[in-house]
C-alpha cells in the first residue's frame, strides 16, 4: 500500500462515518440537473507527506500525473486565466465566451508587486527568496485577493502555498518543505489531483533552488464528499492497494520556466484500472 492510499482511505472513512451532513443547509453548489449538491464534510483536515521517502500517488486508481502537472504549470508557469492556454476542459464551466475565468488563479500569479528588492510577481518572489534568503519565514503565495473576488468566476480553492527551509541532519542540501492551504476540497474529484500537483511543484522549486524535498503538508478547511459521490468513494476505497511508484523529474532542468509536463514521470507505477463517471458540482 502506498502511503497516499493509506491517508486517503482513512480520510474518506472518517468523513463518511464521522462527518457533518449539510442537507438542510442553504448551499451554493448544484448539479447539472439543477438539484442542490449536499456533502458530508470534516473541518480542518491536515495530511502530511514526506516527499523524501515517497511520492504521494494513489494506487487504488491511476493518477494522471502529466495532466495534473499541465494544470499546475498553466497557473504557476504560464500564469494564465484563460482556458485557451490550457489543453484540458476542467475549467470550461467557469470560463466566459472568451475563455477567461476572471481575475482568478493564474491571473493573480501574474500580478507584479513592489518590494524593496524590486518588482516581482508571486512565483518569481518565491524563487528569489529561496535562493537569497532561504531561512526567511515570509516565503509564501496568496491568490485569495478580496478586492478581486467579484471579478473571479470561481473563488480559489487552493489559495496559498508556504515555503519553509530547514537544515538537513546529514549536512547535505537544504530541505524545502511546503504547506498547501485549501478552503475547500472535493475529496473524490480533486484531492489526489491537488496533492500530486503541489508535490510536483515542491520537487520543481527544490530542484531549481538546488535543494532537496522534505515534507508537504496539505491543510483543508472543508474536506467534503458530495452526496452523489459517496457510493463511488465506498467502492474506490475497497480497491486493492500497491506499492508507491517512483517519481522522476528531469534533472537537466534548472529554470522553473523550462519545465513541461513531459519532464515528470511516475516509474514502476502499479495501479487499479478503476474508472467511474464522476459528476462535478458547480
């Protein structure tokens, strides 16, 4: 069993068995047929992954690592808010006639801010600080910008990344640790996707800053399973488990903006061919 399988199965079991049912509440999400989308949820879920030991890919189903990486790079590297710059259809429901999702996600990453050291966007500031002041406790991004929320077609779910560097006990390269904060997480449709995306990001940033990876901590304020997902989750977490795959990142890439989805691979990846049509609440 991979560590990611263990974390996911236990989290799902806890949400279903001990979570709060939102039926009866006034909820915003709905299904395509117009019916309200209720959830069973847990507040304040924190999952920790030691990336130096294992990449957090599930084996109870396949993680499409290149597709997940492509979305990550769309936001963090292209800094785009237009689905025409992205080769998938994940964001189609939130895009306008021109393909824009408003001042959300990649748009916020593209905005430059004035610092004492000059003008930086949030991505470049992170890389600059990790290279120049790695032990700073101020290295983070935040795309939940209140003044722009009214111009976002979807408020950011994964809204903040914190980067923290520690000294290694073996005297080797500095260790990069990260925290992803999410206000909301659709556990079946998005949890594994988000975990692997930001684990990849941690590996990429560590490599371009000449560091090694440490812990990735995933903090979720509202971890939920939608009512129409419960049977699917029950089936998924009963699937056989396998050892974790090995993670490969192209070691030749030293510039964050040079990475592509093809520079990431999962090796010796054994997984179940579990497939299901997962309805997405909007």
